[in-house]
C-alpha cells in the first residue's frame, strides 16, 4: 500500500523536485515549519483552552476561550497542510511512507484534532459538561502526542 501511495504522489513530488529546492530544505523544511506551528500555536491553544476552562466567569475567561477558538482551527489547518507536506517530502526523498511510526502518530494527531473540532462545532453537544471535558482531554492528548511525534520525526530525519 505504501508503494502504491508513493506512486500516486510521485508526479506531484517530481514537479516539486523540478523546482530545484535544495536538499536540506526538502529534508528539514517540514520539521522546521511544523516545529514552529506546534510550539507557537500548540502552546497558545493549549494554554488558552485550559486557562479559559479554569477561570471563573468574567472578561479574562471569555478572552482566553475566544483566543482558543480563533487559533485552534488555524493550528489544525496548518498541521493538516504540514502533514501533506511531510508525506510529499518523503516521496521526494524516495522514502517509504506508511512504514514510519512518525506517519502513524501524525495521523492519530490529525484524527484527534478533527474529532475535537467536531465536538466544538456541535457547541459541545449543546454545552454538555462531559463533551467539554472530552474536548479538553483529547486536545491535551493531541498536544502530548505531538511531542512524541516530533521525537519520532527527528529520529526519522536523522536516519535518512
């Protein structure tokens, strides 16, 4: 399956290769950009979400939750775009895709983030405390998994 996915993406990878992008950018561009997204946006999303959850009602709570609601979807979008960029980077470097634990942790992160977005989009099931708690803990799990994902990505990057 990994081979057929690589073959499917090869024309796109070939086009990117034809641009003459230097090898260090092809090799380390994805981790650098995703590191920025995860550290800057991930920490902002996590902190603002938990801060808003823990504060008593008031202006600061509203401000924190509003910031969380604005940044979290953008972070998710950038992570999904980075995921596709990481896959294309592997294809450009003629590396297998589905064999890496880094691929699988990234896939689970996206699943968690999309699930969390769906929970939020429903208004937490009309403001059910259980769904609010599930949202908080799924989001935290996604952020923690991103740390493992980064370590696996560094290991992968150093091995190729």
